[in-house]
């Protein structure tokens, strides 16, 4: 896809500085809130504001299809395909529930962003040694009524093709008896492709599919559950 050169100049001279300012300001606000409110609810509102500012500055318009579960329904695990860095702000800006991400531990080393993740209850995993800390964080998440957002491919798609799903999020859902809500994201790769700095305005579609129950499932059922959820995400909207 050929992108006009002015999008590159706009990205480098305007978007990157603006997003850096948003990250610092809202990162400070999030960290300050964690000193008095340890559940992460205020920090999540900071993350939502950060996401909406990024999308508005970039010129991204999000169309929501389907209805997310009500907050009163309790915690769930949202599972989505992964095409772009913009998937995260799109999800946080669109879904009304308290969200926490399941992500690699290296994100925690990024200034402001990483500090926010550590202080506001997100689940950062050292893939070489997940350890019991992940289970403790999940127990805290469920107790606080928050939901988890996971991109089970583990990395962004190069060409939009849906990759193989890793099992971790599905095991967590089974162990904690949480429903899985599949999400299909379309259009984010056109906003910012993997391996490229340039961004451009555009439309993104977020489809919220019906929840998939994990009631009665055990770990031996994880592969069938993965196949079921992956087929929903890959199917027509």
C-alpha cells in the first residue's frame, strides 16, 4: 500500500510528539491516582482518555458492531485478533468496561506506559517463567470486577492473516470460570502497518461477538475452545 509522503511528515512532526505528551501527562495522572486508589479504576479512565486522544489526533473513526457485556455481568476475557499498535487504543476507547491487558513483561520497562501497567493491575507475563504471580493477579482482577483483553496471536499480523492462538488466555478463562468474548478488529492495519512508523486517518470496525461460556470445561478442553473462538473471530462479521 502506497502512502503519500505527507503522512510521514505528519506522523513524525505532529503525531509522535503529541502522543508522547499524552503518554507523559496521563501517565503521571495514572501514577498519582494509584497512590490513593489501588484498584486501578481511575488509572483505567486515564488509559481511556489516552486512547481517545490518540484516535482523535490521528483521525481514526471507530464503528462498533454488537454490544459488550454489561459491567454488572462480571469479569470476562476479551480475545481479539492483532493487526496494529492501534488495536490497543481502539479497544480501550471503545469498550466501556474496566479492562486490564495480558501482555509480555517487556512492556513494563517502557517509561510512563510501563509504570502505569505495573501500578494499575495489568497482567505482565515473563514468557520464560510465568510463575504463580499471574494467577494472583487474575484473582485480584476478578475480585475487582475488571476484565482481561488478550491478543492470543502474541504478535501483530504481517498481512492481516489470523495466526495461531496461544493457549495462555484460554487456560486462564477455564481456571477462573470466565466467559470469553471474541472481538474482530478490522481496519487498524491501514492506520499503521507493522514495521512502519507512518500513520494515516481511517475507519476501524470493532465487532463484539456473543460470549463463549467456559462453564464445565477443564484444561483438556483448551484446544477445542481455542478452535471455537478462533473460528468466530476469523468468520464474517
